[in-house]
């Protein structure tokens, strides 16, 4: 994997129907968020295919991806989406933007204190 430099936010897309690959998705998500350059970087989890009847609920996905274990230093938001028609994408990106702004303000305040 190539190092990701100067990351402000991470968009992680998950197929809400693919239960078999949820464990693999969790492993990848943890790999990405544990890279030192990415620690504390806000994560938007895009729960795609939420329009399908057999899709997992957000709470099921939250459990399967163990999002609560990401730690308090990693802000995250899980957004239900249907990429084909664009449902939820705008809302998810707006939430990611809010988390990025909040983090930038926090980092600025930390620098001032030094």
C-alpha cells in the first residue's frame, strides 16, 4: 500500500448486501485508520445499496465493522446510500466536511497551546 500523505478525510465504501466480505472490509478499514498519518482523520463509511431489501441495517454494519472500536480519536459517520440514484451521498459528504472542519479547528488550538 502506498502512503497517503496529508489526508483530511477518508471515504470508505461498503456494500451493505455483501455480508461475506464485511470482515475483510473491517480489516481494511482498520489498516487504513491505524496508519500513523491517518490517525485522527475523520472517516465517512458509505453504506451502499441501502435500497435493497436484503441490505444490512446501519446498526448491523456498525457492529460487524466494529466502528465503536475505532477509538475516540477517530471521528466517523456511517451514511446510508444508494449510489445509482445518488441518495445519501451529498449528506454523507457534508457530514465528512463538518468532521474535517472540526478536526482542523482542534489541531489549530493544539498548536496555539504549544
